[in-house]
C-alpha cells in the first residue's frame, strides 16, 4: 500500500486531472491583497502562531467537523494569529478550497494553503481562492520539481513555506534559498510526531535570511518554549486550537517571547 505520503500523492494525481478540467474565472478571484507572513515575522517579538483550520487528519480521524471556517478564522485573528493555515485536501483531511475562500473573506492576515502541491495548477487554485502563502513539501518533490514550483509561486506573488523533516530535505530546501522553512515534527511516512526533529534541524537552517516555523506536536506552553529555544520564529498549531474551548487562553499559553534580534 505504500506510506501515507505515497498514498496521498497518488490521490493528488487524480485530483490534479480534475482541476485541469475546470475553468478558473480569474475575474472572480478572492482578493488576496498583500498580506505577508515574512513582514510579520520581521517585527514580531513573540513566537508567531500560525493557527490551522483542520477538520480531520489521517492520524487523528475527525477532529472538529462542525466548526464554521469563517467564525473560527475570526477567532484566530482576534487571538493574535500571525497567519491562518487552511487544509484544502479533501480525501485525507476533509478540507476544501471553499474553506480557504471562507477564511480569506473573513480575515485580514496572511493565509497558508496547506496541501500536497505537486503541480502548478494547485498553485493557481490556491491563489484564486485567497491564499497568500503556499506549502511545498520537500519530501514529496524532487529538487527540480521543488525549484520549479517555488519559482512559479514567487512569480504569482505568493510566499512559500518549504517543509522539511530530515537533513536531506533541509539541503534540498536550502538550495532554493526560501525565506520560510517549516520543520514538520510529524513523519509523513508514519505520521509519528517528535519535537526532537525541530531541535535537530533548526540549528542547521538558522540564518539571517530564513524564518523557521515548527509544525505539529505543539499543544502546551512547554512545547512552544521548547521549540523556541531551538531557534524557531513561529509555530503552526492545528489540533490544539481546533479542539480548544477557550481560544484566548490557548493563544496566551502559546505566545512565548522570542528574545531574538529582529531580522531585516
């Protein structure tokens, strides 16, 4: 059956065929404005929080299927989120581009389209429905594919979060000099989570030109502080916020001071 990542990518190839058969009405695109996560990270004195709207996942099943994406996004914005991540994968995470559109129309902060992007048409749809940032997963792409999709997204005036999980991914990512690198503490082959991944990889990545986001496994203040000490600039938090009954308290818990020099 292959790894979870291999099964997801196989499904994506079918989705891409369907997307290419659809006509995007570019005159009816959602206004993305010029929301920049990089600009926010340059100024933030605290650990930035990318709050995720995630209905379900392969590892946890249904997380919260009934939340209204627009209302949840507004709550995230009020809580102080630096950006909002929206899962648009339907087969494994039960997301959609309509969720992305609803969030974009509700808030005035950067939005990350969280998907398994392997084709330019997915970038076109992400931009059309309001993304200001896209995710490119190093493990899902060859170096040439990563460079090609990265360049295309930049041409579309989108920011790119390049996701890594091991040393090989890091070298692949650094070769294209991205401003944003996400360290996924979740192994996409097994879906196991370990914060030691951030502690191991962050020192390799650190530079004045790159901002680091720790993804997955962030639930408590201790988790946020642990990855902050490893040298990251922000965290991506999904399940903890989707299950939270008091978002304002959850945001306060996760917002730890960076005590870092501001990057230009």
